[in-house]
C-alpha cells in the first residue's frame, strides 16, 4: 500500500470508529505514539497503544468527532481531528482540535505524533 492508501484507510476507520481495525491492519508492531503531555506521553508497540486506548476510554466520554481528509507528503501524512469530550473524573466537557502526523515505513504506520493545546 502507498502512503496515500494507508492515510485514506486510516481516515475511513477513524470516521467509522474502527480504530482497532486500523491498528491491526495499518500499524507496525514497532509503532511509537507521542502525545504532548503525560500520562501516556510516549508509548511503544501494540501493548503501549492498547494501554493508551484503555486509559482514554476510562477517562473520556466522546460525544462527537470530526476527521479531516488526509494531507500526504512522501512517506508522511497529517489528519486534523476535532473532538467533543467529557473528562469522566471531573465531569468537564470541552472541545479540542488536534493535528496528527503519521510516518509510514515499509507499508505500515510506524510513528504517530499528536499536536494540540495541552493547557485547555
């Protein structure tokens, strides 16, 4: 698969809430995932991705999301995500935008990094 193919499939999976399918099909076992803040600032491999996903589900209720079309450049692509969530422990509801940058190597996503306002 080309980087464009991978990017389009990831967007399709994210739009249909099939992130697990994306991880299984599109991600390298050596994936590195980087956030702007703790906890889970940097995780590695499928085990790290699973722990990060579990942490997210335990701490956030997602009311709505929007996922942009991907923008591809060589072996990188970016996607903009908008989310309306409630932080379960505090009950605080907020909306946020984030840019995700993905790097593809040997036909798999092997690095993802997320950029957002970590002060909100």
